[in-house]
């Protein structure tokens, strides 16, 4: 009987340790998330499953073109996945031709799926100066993305960033580390 109690205790302790480690990993290191929508096409597709790296930004700041995950402020348990375009302290503007300007200079990048249409420029038609902890984000599917060009999303504060999209784990045919510059 004593041996059975020791075995039960040992198994219970083992399971408790596994649960604690799992909790710590999900809370501080990484977690799985699923893409819902087409705003990041062609980089990410609806239904893609990703691992979000929550550790990197504890030791370094986000970089331009990183794909980040942050909560949508108006709906609980809803997270957005977007690409960082503007960095803290910069001024972002989009002209009628769809050119993105950072501090008055055209941004050279190849992530946008298409040229930004005039009807999707939104609040970025006027210069937007980012605060010291703010990022301007956009989806790669520029004409089909709710992002910093809309007041409902706006600029993303550093403290709201959960992590960066790191690895696509599903579908297996697209498995791999996501491209960052």
C-alpha cells in the first residue's frame, strides 16, 4: 500500500511539473495562433497555424517588417497579425498613388500584395507622427486589411505587442520560419 501511495505521489508531482512548464512556455516563450482572414496574403493565409515568439521582444525591440501579434482593443480574445511599417518617432504618410513615406522618403519594400488604392489609404493620407512607443502596422494584402490606416486599429503601442509571428506549423506544405528582413 505504501509503495502505491509513493507511486501516485510521484506521478502526481510529475504531472504538476509538466503542467507548470507548459504554462510557463505558453505565457513567456511561445504559443500557437491561427490566422483568420486574408489581410496578410500572400505571406500568411487564412487557416495558417503559427508559433508566436513571445521571448525575443523581452530582450530587444521590434524591427521594421517584423510580423507581430497584438490584441484587437474592441473584441476580447481577438488578435491581429500585421507587419511593422513605421517605427517609434517616425512620420508615416501614404500618397494618392499608394506610395508609403517614412519621414518624407519613399519606403522601399516588397511585402505589399498590390498597390494601395486611394480608397484604402485611410487616416494615413495625412502625416501620422508615431509616439516613442508606437508602431504603424499594415497587412500585406494592403487593400483588404484593417490596420493602422483605420482609427479602429490605429498605432500599436509597444506594451500591446504579444510577440512576433515566427514559424508556420500548418499546413505542412508551407512549414518554415517566416521571412523577416
